[in-house]
C-alpha cells in the first residue's frame, strides 16, 4: 500500500506515512486563543490512529488576522504554553505536528475585530455583507511579515515540527496575489509577478526564523487555491508563477486547496484537467505536492497517490478518527463514510465543530 510508505521532506522532517490530517476550522479555542481540552482530545485522537502528520486549524498571527470566533492564536508569546500543549497532544499520538498560520485579511468583519478589516487594497470580497477593508500601509505590510516570522518562532518554541502558511481560501496572502483584491501601485502590487512579492517576503522571513531558532528539522509548507472565480481573479498561470517562485525558495511542500481531488477549472469550462494533476505536472518534480479533496476510501487515496506523493484527509478523519488504523489493517469495510449522529461523544468532536457541521449542507450523516 503506497499510503503506508514513509516520506522525508527537504528539511529532514520524516513522515511515517503519506497521510496527513488536513487543516480544518473548528472554532473551539478559548476566547483569548488558547487551546481547550476539547481540541486537545480531538487532535490526539486522530493523531494516534497512525497518520503521518496533523496540520492544525489556522492560527491567527496578529489581532487583525482573526477570521473566526474562538479560533487558535499564535499572536503573542503568551500563547506558547497553550501551543506546546497542542503540539504535545499530537506528538503523544505519534504524528508530526504542523501549525497552520494565517491572517484573514478582508475575510473577517469589524464585529469580530472591533475595528475595520485590512487587506491589500480597499476592495471588499464578493460575498454577502462583505465590509470594505482598509489597505495596509507600507509599515503595516512590513510589520505583518514580521508577525508571520514571530508566529513561526512561537511554533518552534512550542515544539511543532513545522508551519504551513495559509495562502489559500482568499485569506490575506492570497489577497496580495489576486488582481481582484490587490490594486496597489507600490512595491506590493502591480502585475502577476509583482503581486507575489508579499507571500515571498513572508516565506523569506519564516525561513530566516527557522534558521535562527530551530534546533531540529522544521518544515515550511504553503497552502494555496489554484484559481479564483472573481474577475479579475487568479488564473492557473498566475498560480504556476507563484508556486515556481515558492519552489525556488526551497520550502518543504505545497498544499493544494480544492473541494474535490479531481476538481476542474472554476474559470474555464473547457478545461477539464484536474487542478491537482495540473499542479503536480507543473511543479511536482521540484517540490512535493499534497493533494486533498473528498478522499474517503483506501482506493481513492491510492489512486491519488498515483498522481501526488502526499495526501491530506479532512472530513474522512472527522467521520472516522481511526481511518488510518482500519485502512492499514485491511478493515476498510469498517471505515465510517458518513457522520454517525449517535457517536458524537465517541468521536471526540468538539461541540462547536459538531454544531458547525450540523448547519453546513453537504455533510452525509446517518442516524442509528
């Protein structure tokens, strides 16, 4: 079985196998950003099944980066003890621990922040009730880059094995890449090659931090969305420009964000090629690509690993924390492929996440 094979990243971090837990918002932290007992149980339970690594829900790097109520914080040294508990909970399950760090940018609101959201430019997101963000000043851009670096230092001090920069799902890093949200005329805006300056500067700062503080192998990953629906919006050519530059930086992996592993172009109805396969073909020989998107069965995972070297599982591990254990022991017929409503307590799913799932259409549930 391909998914059981170990994999060593460029940094020297070795995954016991090719399966990672995908980062998923759970909104179960304390109001100040500290981890809760529910979260610790949730992550530990899934780590101990045998997966190679857990990528956490996104942690905000500063007070303007908060995107969700009760989300995980990495914005202050006061969070380090909390983050250490989280890393320890994952490690005690036997998996590597990767902290996803982010800034929500315009994808938040003044009610949550207590002030106007910020972004690359003063262009609101194309969604209901979106607020007009305030453009970051030159000084604030540089401070935000440093905030990503400081968040990385905290992750190192807390004992994590890596960070994943969340440049997907229309958050701040993507907002600088996008021609829709970035209308700047300074050094942080312009054509496609110029709009990637901010994420590349963040990567440079994070790399410098790792070189200075890490005493053991420490991975740097980058998650991105291949395209945008907006006009103007990110095209697959823009993305290939970005990921080629990221590969030049020598980071450890690229993590594609799509809702289905075989998802086609959202911009061109005539382009039927799966976005993950396109990304792998464009860059896979230079940097490992993590594929994701609706993978549930062993056959689906094995087929995905024919295309990319690593896969991440999201909903599959919510529905069945023992997915890997059952799969490796050839008990695939025992894997839960739906959310069993009678097993809320047994699955160690934090109550806020359970309530979120119950209000999101598309989840396949069964009652017993």
